[in-house]
C-alpha cells in the first residue's frame, strides 16, 4: 500500500505478488537506459524468447507535473502516454493510445487521498469500456473493489473485491476475483534474519473447478547489492533467482524454473541485464 492513504486497488497484496512474480522469466533480456538532467530518459530493450527476437525503444520526457512517454516496438506499434499530476490536489490524469490501433485510446483519472482512492478509465471509442476501482481505509487497513463495464454489450465484464491489513512487520490480503469464481489469500512477514527480506504464503482457490494452489516464497537480502528469491507451489513448480546490482542502477538477474515432480523435463533459465551508464 502507498504511504499516504489506502492506495489504489492494485496495491492490495502487491508486496507479496512482487516476491512471487517479479523478475522471474524464461527469456533473455538486454536493456540500456540513460537519463539527462533536462528530464529526458531513453531506454532500449532487446528480448529473445522461444527463439524469437523482439525489441522496443522508449522515450520519456518530464517537465514539472507533466510526463510524455513514447514507446516504439518491432511490431511497428507506437504507444503514446501523456500524464499530468496535480491538475487538482491529489489527482492525476493519464491519456494513452497505441497506434495504428486508433480504438485503443484511453483516458484515466486517478485520485488518492488520506482515506479514499479511486481510478476511472474510459476507452476513447464509440462504445467504450468503462473501468472503475475504489478503495477506502488507511495505510494500515483498506478494502476496495474494481469493475469493468462494456457499453457495447451492456453488462459488467469484470468485478473483483479485496481487503488488506498491514502491520509493522507483516501484511495480509484477501482478493475475490473472476466474478467471484476465485479467491486468493496471502500473508507476508518480514524477517530481520533475512536482512530486510521476507517470507510469503499464498493460497489460491478456483471454485468452479475446486482447484487449490498453495505457493510459498521468500526473498533474502545477501548484501546491499544482491538479492535471492525463491518460490515453490504444491504442483511442484520451483522458481529461483539471483539479482545483483553491478553498478548504481545497473542490474544482472538470473532466474530458473524447475518441475520437481517431473525431473525429466528440462529446466528453464532466464537472463536479464539492465545497464544504466
């Protein structure tokens, strides 16, 4: 959750999800990023996945409370995002479009205050989809919901609800998703013996299939430049990664995925290098 107010709905359970999902990958990724004092940032990424290569170039310019972002990829699409903060106090507006798909345009408003936060997004089409999320509470306890309404079919296509409780050294969350068909409960505890790392447990249940998944994970801060992470679920999927800060804001990440119940399967390995001169 954010330091001020309850945060947006996507913040519910975010710390636990980051430990269980962030930086785990099975592809090879190389990124070069640079920044200028004028507020201009450039980033170029090359990805090789399953024998196929792709890439993108991102340009971001910041001026006072405005941010303009252009992203061009090898599929010849251009994503343009324009963000303005504090149009009114505690509010942010975001306009985006991905060309050449003119129907991808979207306008979003975010409002974060001491005890309430909401986001409203509207597609810039003749029959737009309307996305809304809202949370109420404090940085310590918050509950909220999100929904999506399609004006073209005249019905809700998504609705989720969640609750988050945050304590000084731990946090817990419950998310009811997939129109009530799934529930995810997670608990995170920070451990001093992990040098600021944490352990997390997550139980996910899908009611329509009676399928349950239990995942446990941890992060361990070896030193100020190195972090180890690992996760394992009851289906035998084991993941592990090492992330090392080579120089300031330049990172090397190596990750692997293994099927412990079928050791004949080849493990998958991923590699990521971010350089920021």
